[in-house]
C-alpha cells in the first residue's frame, strides 16, 4: 500500500459498540503539566537502531519495534504518528495497549471502564503531551482525531487513513496481536512495540515473539530489533539489563 502525501478528510465508520475513551472521573490529562515548552520540533535518532526504526516507520505500513526498556520504542512511534497527523498524511491517530497489571494486584479501580483504563494509558498521554502540548492534545481527543483505547476496542474495525500504535504488545496473546494487525486499512501505518523479555503474562502466553518471527519474512513488513546499545535512558539501565 503506497502512502499518500496528502489525503482528503475522511472519517471511517466505527463499530457500533466502539466508544472513544471519555475523560470522566480521574483524568490523566488533569494531572499533567503542559510540556510544550520542552518540545523538540524534529526528533532525531540517538542510535543506529533508532535510525533504522525511524526510516522503516517512514516507508513501511506495518513495523514491529522490538527491544528492551529505554530504547525509545513508544516515543519514536508516537512522534512519527504526530508528525504524520500534523502533515495531513493521516486523519487520525489511534493508540492502544493491553490492560495488564505489571506484576502486582492493584485491586478494583473506581469508575466505569474509561476510568479504570486511564492509569494503563497514562504513558501514551505523556508521550503525546510531549509532542503536541496539553491544550492541542485535549482538543484532538475531544474531536476524536486522537483515540486512546484498550486492545479490546479494536475488534471488528477497519482502521483506514490512520496512524496506529499498539504499545506493550508483549502483554498481548497471539490471538490478540493477530486480531490487531489484521485491522490495518488503506493509507494507514501501524507500529507494534514491545519487549518479549518483559511480559506480564504467564510463560508461553505472550504472542509477540512468535508473531514477529512469522511476519519478519513478509514483504512490506519490517521487524526492527533494538538492543542495549540503543537505550537512551540513564546509562545504568543498559548495564542493569545485561545482568538481570
């Protein structure tokens, strides 16, 4: 599928049971500071692996970004999504991740489904705020141009004219990833990010490694594997991941 440099405004029909994540009850946006002052207009790769990843996202429609924590998987994907949206290459941004607790039980959260999902989606809000600023982010969420939703909301949909980021995919089963990647529609880009070594599912349930291995040989799909040398957090993160 060739990407268009400019597309006409288009709003794909959503599945009848699909709801946009509404900001009710506890709202992560209400607790965030606007990071627009620290905004960097053009994101630059900080390692060879990041450079290859950014180039793949630019030219391919389905990219798997696989690697350890701190390699910029999510941030680079969201930065590319915002850039494509601002240039008019897509009409909307769709961000999704599974609601899986990271090795601890946090009990029952108050509120409806949207309220319960908000803490799991906070990292996506953070990255969007960093790229767009809080005011612009709120406007785009209110208009539906940016949708942040759990994996379950993707079933039955065809995601046309969109930039889709599936984050923390190591916490998806094989069936979930199969369902998600098959949502890809016309003039859309999808980036699937995750670290198979940090799955919070029971052993053998995560489908990220198996799916990426199978699709790696498919023409038009890129699996970019990042390594410790691509970590851009504190240098101790890379050293720790070598021994733990």
